[in-house]
C-alpha cells in the first residue's frame, strides 16, 4: 500500500509539472492584457515617432493640425485613421517558448514606435514580421524580451505595414492651414521688390499691425481687415510635387532670388516658410508662366508647383493695407 501511495505522489508531482510546462509553452495562454499596446485615449497624444531602418517620421500635434518632422503638414484623414489604429492594437497570444528565440531575433529588423503625451512616453514598442514562424505579426515592449503576436481586428495583413516611416506617406498637399487665432505673425517678402514687403504682427487683441520691411512705416489695422486676410491661410494647397528634374530644378532655384517668400509663425512659435519662384517659359511672348510658380516648402529639397490663384490671396503688398 505504501508502495502504491509513493507512486501516486510521484505521478501527481509529474502531472503538475507536465501541466505547468504545457501551459507555459501554450501559444494561446495570454500572460498580458490584450490591450497592453493600445492607447485608450488618443486625444491626449501630442507626439508619435516611427522609425524603420534609415527612415524616421515624427508626427506632432499643432493645435487642430499635425506636423511632420516639424516641417510639413500631415493629412488629417490619415492621422485620424492612424489614431484609431493605435486604439485597436490587440495582443492575441504570447509567443511559444519553442519559437521565442527566433522571434526575438526578428526584432533586429523592426519598426520602433513611440507615443508621447506632452513629452511623456505612454507607449513604446517594436513591431516586426517573421514569415517562417507563420504565427502573425510580432510586437514587443522596448527594453523587454517577451514577444507577443499582435493583430488589428478586421485586418488580415502584416501589422507592421500600417506603421510607415516614410514622411511622404503622411504628407498633405496643404502648405498653410491656420485659423486666424492660430497666427502670431506673418512676413511676406519680395526680395527683388522690397518696397512691397511687409509683416503682420499680433501684438494684442486691439493692437494688430502691418509693418513695412523696407522702412520703419507701420499701421494699425482693424480686426475685420486682419481676419479677412488671415482667413486666406485656412487652406493653401500646392498643385503637385516634381517627380522628374527635381534635383536640377532645385539646384537652379538656389542660385536665384525668390519671387515671394512667406513665413507664418503660429501660437506655438512654430514657423512655416515657403519660397516661390517664377517658372521660365521658352519661346513665348511672356518669359514666365503666368499661372504657376515653383515653391520650396520649409527645408524640403523637392520643389512643388503652385497655382497663382491659390497664392494670390496671401501674396499681399504693404500698400494693399495703406489704401494707396
């Protein structure tokens, strides 16, 4: 009887160990909250950083808009869709121990994602794929070594593809997008005709000034006149981005003065600048295109083409405000 009792105890211990090992290695046993990598409140997000290989994009909230690498405007619809994605990231299972070593090795070529609120990191993780394992997309918290299988409900593709680090993917075709209340100052500079250049400054609700950039002359303008001008900055688009001869055109523009340069500083002290240039036309009565201009936005090295009709409302001159 004692002999059988001993055997039963041993069998019981082995059974407990077997069950423990089985559960530990079972892919479907979730040892983490399924929403560990999700952001429940995207309205508080101020910065999103995505880095992959040699590409990096930093998306920053600026009032009601988002900026790319502190330079270009981001597409609102794309940003809104991405914020919903961040809310719906879902862990479906931990990676089984038998696959863990290979899974961790996959993160050598991964996408790094950081989500911040006012400078504080709220989520930071790595995303990668391993087609050989055949278990789906992989995710892991930064500075940790526990990989998980991640999914987005309703999406059957590679999750990492939803986190592009190419700034051009996010870029909007809008150069300026401001509400009147967002604007602190504007400079409109005509390098070859400086007498036309001016600056708009918001010095207080009852102190709105237009100042000549050539002389010391300045005038106060009414709120209605200021609002009428500032409303023109609500949505100023470019027509297209050069895809051929971009470098040759950019190099030639660097050797000539701009036709008109416009800089806008917003309430967050961020400055958005665009330089416009005449487009030469060969063998025509007019030496320049009368309908379009080249434009270089911020520190971009790929020129765009803009329409005069889109820019004319913001390319005012100092005398337009003096009544002369």
